[in-house]
């Protein structure tokens, strides 16, 4: 069935269930009565809520049967479960006997996220970690350059975290594990790596123009995403979740002054905690007057941790430069390139001597400036560009460019520098 037809069919299911909700014999789940909520549906993931009496459950099952017969769409009963709480066992067995449902328990998965009334245990986050690890195992990492791995981290691996970070408060242990996976993939192309990386992870997570690679600080992103919920409640956004919060928790209390009862779930307490911290910086009126954007708030959080832009970075992160070369230049500028001298220092190479001339230790300065072949190349290029810098290091040359030439390089100079 085409996606559009499927959505239309599910709209019919939604209407059938809304009609059942108006039936006198149907009773809502006690926390859903104010909103007259008896189902949530996103594409083919459906959750039905009812009071635990047999008649209410039976009416919903009848509605579902009507939908199946009308549309030809059948529920996958191997994945469909009845989750009950506080219903006598006799009633539960009666419901199970008239339905094709199996009995289930909390937590269950909805849209890939575990739903639970209690604090999540570490194994509840295994779905997120497993997805990241499985994806890495499916990639042919041997053929990926550092730049390729960086792109996959930013576009794929971090996106798994982003999805969860919008919904749950990720514990520090899980955030650390996500960072470990990204770090292992960047430096080794693997999901597991316990050794040191070439550059400290905190520096890698700085934005590109502050000297890092722009990988996201996942803890700050999680906090920025949580603040959006605080803002949505304050601004009374028109969505089901905000209405439900007002109906179940706030019950007319002012959000800015609200304190959660002791028996509240951890997630709700966390959101309230974030709200209380925001009260130090905003009045209620000033907070709801801003247009909240997670990206903007995250940018502000990150700005506090990082100093100003570094002038040399614009010569590395530039549209003219091949990403693979940019990454190597970034490593060389930080003096973290795995030259023979460095490999010898950590006990990987037996000999630190330059492979080209065989006369000196192969460190960054020798490789790009002092070696006989490199010296000839750099002298020719400097002559052609008309540069009179005597810098004998990549950092020195980039500093000279940033100081003396500023942004006034012509195209030929930029192109040659970056190639
Ligand atoms: Zn040499």
C-alpha cells in the first residue's frame, strides 16, 4: 500500500476510535479522561488506552475489528500486547481469551523508545547503543578516510542520539558510552577502542573555527532539548503532550511556581529541575517571549565553553580543500600527525628516520619544511605566490597568513595554499 493510502486508512482508524470514545459504555483510562484520549497513532505504531473494565476493552477491540474488515489491514498480533495495571486477574484472562493479544509488561517500545513508569535501567538504553554499533559494523571502515568517518559521525551516529535526546534525559553513563563509540570510530573505524586518540575528545568537540572538528557535545544538546519542553509548557503550545501535562500534573497551577510531588516520575522531576534553573535567568514573561530553537540554545551553551575563533582555521575548513586533506592539515597544525618520529616515540615504529632523505627524524616540521624535497617545494610555492615568510612550521605559516594577509588573499593564493 502506498504511504499516502496507508495514512488515509489510519485516519479512518482514528475516527473509529474517536467514535467509540463517545460511546456511553466506554470508559477512559483515568489519566486520559480530561483529554478524551483513547489512542496514539504514528504511521503503523498504535497505542490504545482504556479503563480496565471488560466492556471498554471489548468496545475498542470491536472498533479495531471493524477497521480491519473495512480496510483489509490486519494488526500484527505477534507484536501486539495487552499491558494492564490494577485489573483483577480474572478480567485480564477474560480479555485475553476474546482477543488475539498476548500479555505484555512495561517497558514496551513505542517509536523505538522504551515506555516505562519507572526510572530507566541501563539495559533500556541498549537499543540506542546497539543501533550505533550495528551501523558501524555495516560500514566498510577500511575504505573510509578520517574525513569520511567524521561525516558519518555527524550525519548518522549522532542522529541516533538526537532522536533520543529529544525524548529522554540520557544518564551520564550512556552519554559517555556514546562518546566512546564516536571516538573509537573516528580514530580507529571501530565501535570499541580503549587507547588514546590523536586529539583530546573535548578539543575534537569544539567547533571547526575554534580548533575542533565540530562534533556535537551530546550532553549540552540533551539539555537544550529539555529546555524546549520547559518553553513549550510555558508558552502553552498547542500539542497533545502539553495538554496532557496541564491535565495530569499542573492542574491549573502556574508552571513557573510549580513543584512536582515526591511520587512524580524522574523524567517529570528533571524537566521541573531544568525549569527552576531557568528561573535564575528569565522571568516567566521574558522566557515565553523568546522563540525557542534547540540549535540556537545549544550554540549559546557551546559558546560559553569555547574561546574566540582561531584565524588559521579558515585556511583549513574551506570549500576549496578536499575534506581528506583538510583533516590531515588539521592534525598537522595541531602537531598530532602520526609521523615516524611520533610512531617511534610511542613504540610503534622502530626507526624515526625520514623515508625521503634518510638524514633526520621525520617530524612535522621536517616532513613539510626541512626535508630537502619539501624545502624545494615550499620555496617554489612561496616564490610563485610572492610570500616572504620565513616560517619553518605549518602553525607559523598559518599565523603569518592570518596576521599579515588577513582575509585579503586572492583566489590564486587561496587555491594554492589549500591544494
Ligand atoms: Zn627528509
